[in-house]
C-alpha cells in the first residue's frame, strides 16, 4: 500500500498547497511513483495548480459512498481528486458517517497508487480530522512568523491526539521551513527557537522566498521545469527538502508496528 502523506497546518498562508503540489510532482518526476493528490481545501488552489492533471474524482465524493473502480491514471504524472467549494458542506455532516467513508476511499486509492498526497484545509474540522485518521505521515509547513509558529504547537497537539485515540500509524514526519528570508534577523531567531523546542521534527533545510515557485505553479508546471535561470536555485532547495522529507517518511513507516490498526 502506498504512503498517505498530509500537508497541513492549522494556520493558513504557510504554503501547504504549494508544497503539496510540488511534492506530488517530485514523487512522480524524481522517484517515478504513481501519485494521487487529494485537494480537501475549498479554495482548491492545488486543483488549479494541477489543472492539466487527469481528474479521477471530486474530493467531496470521498466523504460519501465508496468509490467505484478508479479510472486508471497511473501513466499520468499526477492524478487529481479535485477540491471545490462544496467541501465546506462536509463540516456540517455527521462525523460517524463521513470519516469512515473517507478512510475507506483513501485506503482504496493507496492500494492503486504508490503515494497519496492530501492538501488539507487551514483549520481543524471534519476534513482535517478525516485526513489525519487516514494518513501515515504529516508534513507541517511553517513560515517563520509568530502566528505560524503558534500554529505548529496546535498542529502537534492534534496529531498526537489523533495518533493516540484513532490512528497509531500516524507520524509527524517533519516541520518544513518555508518562505525563509536569510536576511531577516527575526526569522533567524525563530529558527533558533524552533530548533530548541521541536528539534526532532525540524528538517535541516529551508525553502527561501523565491518568485520562481509561484510563477511556475501559475504556469501549471513544477519549478524545476520552468525554463528560467532563477528557477535553478529554487529547484535545488525544493528537491533537497523533499529528499530529506521522504527519508523521514520512509523511516517512520518502517518503524510503525505491523499489527497497529487505525
């Protein structure tokens, strides 16, 4: 069964959709994995960035009846389960109905793909809870600002609570430092504080604030396919980050007890 990896933070504006899309493309381009990305954000930014990818289902459908046979998309770079504003209605549904349905459907997708990547909404609710209960690993993107760092503490409490009560497979793979400004003394101090408080989770790499990344996604391609010299350094940072993240994910999956049942 493929890895199910969440990009999530209970604070918005930290780049989780950007990193979820880039990670899915990296798995496909570099690791040659078959990948399905599920967009659970009602704003559907990941779906817009992957607008050229084959859409195999709507994300809102994952919370309803069990999926029928999945349209084969393994030959495509990334298959997409599209987000939409209809996802907001899931928050009003019964948890005992929608969460088990979502978990069954994600398990089905994980059997068909080498990896399932989930972009979550920027708040704790039924959609994020369902994703955490279905996942193996969480990557928590963070901007080095005060409110973003506060969001990490909230996310950690949520992850460990879900792991203890509902999903012993779940692991926090890494805190991902995003949009780093190497000239900011305040951000450098924040890195120091993170290292003191969350040392075991912070990856020893950073993705700097670079215009090439949003420019590439606006064009519908990952940054390493953007034919500009400015994209080269951004690509090196992104790929270095994902190599380290993948090592953490594979290591955490290997140490999960074989008999643990979510």
